[in-house]
C-alpha cells in the first residue's frame, strides 16, 4: 500500500518528537530549577561612610545558595538612634553570582550615618534565581554587621 504524503510527514514528525530519555532529562532539569536551594545567601553590612548628603552603606553578599540570582530586591527600614523609623528604602542588589562574594554600595538619602541606629531587613519583594521562577528568599538570607549599626531581620 502506498503511503500518502500526509502519512509520511506524520511519521517523520513523530520520529523527531522528544524521546523518553530526552523527556526525562527535561523533567529533571525543570525539577532542579524548582528545587529549593540548600545553602544560604549571607548579607553583611560591612561599613557605613558619610557621603555629601547621604550615608553610603557597603554590603558584602556571599552567595552559597547554589544558584545565581538574576533579581534580588531588599527592602530596609532605617531606624534612627531612638528606634524610630526614619525611612523605608528598597535597593536592587542583583545580579548576585553563585559561589562568589560581591560588594554592593547603596546610598541612604536624607540621613547621616551617625543618625542611623539600626537597619531592619523587613522584606525581599523580588528574588529570582537564574533561569527559574521567583521565590521566597527570606529564609535563605542570613544577616551580619561589622559596622556599629546592627543589621537585623
């Protein structure tokens, strides 16, 4: 029996579709991208330095989470020396490469360094590992400070 052109094309198409081993490899890659990371992302307030009209904050990010982060926003409440919230500030810390320590400089406007009593990380509004869906990274983050100002959750 003669095969029609349609049957031949259908057969060729079915042969080029994903094989079971390819499908399994794709499923494993997707599962790994969605797996929670096992390490931590350490955020250290290394020092505060006076700017002209700002306070410059130097942060070290030590990424031991096992993935790079293509998006990472941190939202801070800056408390004065009396414990009163002076301002809320969201900073964009991305990108954060995997297995590296990265220095980031952020400016806190309209406040001098001696006026800052404490920095509170109150939210991480955006956190997206590279080639993955956004996730809640708050549990991954550990905080420390070498400055006279504590950095807390």
